[in-house]
């Protein structure tokens, strides 16, 4: 098994990232490394420059994100933790795959449509070709599984399409070059929603900090954000079917269920008939209890930039060694003389 996944270092790690992806990164690290497989987790700093950014902020965010991932349980001795830009093979493979990816495929990407809006002409070329780099990220390592939230599903499907077309066009049937990666999307936490609007996903780019729980929030901030979270006036139902049409309630119950390691039905069996006044403090406490040790480790780790840089350097070296054979085979398959 080869697990590969990435996150953009564009600000705070939030509960959506944690429940949708990072928790599974940690769980897979524990299972996979014990069974002889490998996990590669990286900061997608090359993806981060597809949108306007402040250079000094990107460096600071990159280091903060390493500290946050280690605080969440990613162990650099068992997983390969690195930043994409220190492994130039990602960008090289992207160029080679640009020959296989089709304009029409990229034009259909919902993230491109959402981020570009009406101003397509004014976007960076990088924002348009972003999904080809993401395909290179996973195909470079022959990833078998990619743990992500629901919003990355379409990008993973594109990676599979690119791999399949490349294998068809340039390889013999019995010796395909690229492994087709399987997305791994957690059922209950596939899409954690904003605390202010149950129809928008929790996101780093939401201007309101009250819309998300940051992994670095302290207990007071968490209690306050949960208390202020948007809800409706009805009491909680006793069964999941009763959450139909109640996006905010559904989101809070799902968060509780995933954090407590139980199901939505089990949470409703406990809280059904009660109002949010009773439920919210319990949810706040559960979040604060789970996140407090992560926050403590984060605060200690972020102090030492040299140690964080050393983690990325060592991880990048290991990643480069794994990347080279596939990259060389890709050059050869395309007939490029080396
Ligand atoms: P990014 O940085 O936006 O998010 C990192 C991970 O967090 C998940 N996620 C969520 N899950 C549930 N609910 C939410 N509200 C929520 N918000 C974010 C994302 O699905 C993701 O798994 N393009 C990617 C980074 C990337 C990548 C890759 C991922 C680059 N190369 C290769 C996998 C494989 C991104 O911007 O994720």
C-alpha cells in the first residue's frame, strides 16, 4: 500500500481538514507503516502559488502547517512528511502529463469554475493546470490510496483519467506505467460545513473566523464558536431522518459523532428531544478536550523553525528517492532521450 495526500499551506488547519483528511492520514500511518507500506504527506506549496499570495506569509504558513500536522500525530519517522517544492519531480511530471491532460477535462473542474468565477481571463495559468499538478503528486509515487475530503474527489478522478490515458497511449497492456489511485473519503466527515452556514463548507478562505474551528483555537475560543454556531429553534430529532432540511443541525451532530467515534443515530439516541442549549456545551467540551493536547503540542513545536525545516528537508530527500524511478520511466515512455 502506498498512501499519498497533500494540503495547501494557506493558513490555519481547521476542523474540516482534520476530520475530512488528517485524522485518516494519522490512522493510515499507524496501519500502513506497521504492515510495511508507505505514507507520503506533503504541503502543496506549489499549488499555493496559483492564487495571489504574500511570499513571507507562505513561508510562515508552511512552517506552521508542519507544526500543526506533527501536533495532530503525523510522525516524520514513520511517514514521509515534506513540501512539494523541495521535490522538483512533481513539477517535472506535471509538464510531462500536460501532454496527456485535455483542455476539456480541466474546463469541467468545479474548483476551477468556482475559484475563477466570471473572471477566467484574469486567472493565473497555474490555477487552470492545478489539477494536473495534483495528478502528478499522486502518480509520481504510484499511490494506491489517497485520503481526502469530498471536495477533492473530482481532482482524483481526473488523476485516474490522466493515468489511464497515458497507460493506453504510451504503454503496453501488460505493463502500464501508472497505478490508478483510489480516493479514500470518510463517510461521516466527507464535508464538514461552516458554523455560520450549513450549506457552505468549512474553509480557510471564509473571511469570518467564527465560521470554523481552527486546530490551534484554545478551549475558550472553541466554546464561544460552538455557542454562537447557527442553529434552528427546533429540538433535536431522535433519528437521522429528522435532520432532513436542517443543514446546521446535521453538521453539528456529524461533528459530534465523528469526534466521539460513534454514529449520528447513536448521538441522536442520546440527545433526541433536547434543544441546542443542552447539546452545544457538550459538543464544545468534546472538541476542546480533543483539541487541547494538539494545541499544546503545536504551540511548543512552532517555536523551532530550524527543527521544522529539518523535518521538511529529510522528508523531501526520502520522497525524491521514491520519485525518480517513475519520473525516469515516464521520460522513457515518451521517447525523450536522457
Ligand atoms: P486543501 O488544502 O484545501 O485541504 C486539505 C484536505 O482537507 C480536506 N477538507 C475538508 N474535508 C471535509 N470538510 C471540509 N470542510 C474540508 N475542507 C478541506 C480536503 O478535501 C483535503 O483532503 N488540492 C488539495 C491539496 C492537494 C492534494 C494533492 C490532495 C494537492 N495535491 C494530492 C490530495 C492528493 C487542497 O487544496 O486541499
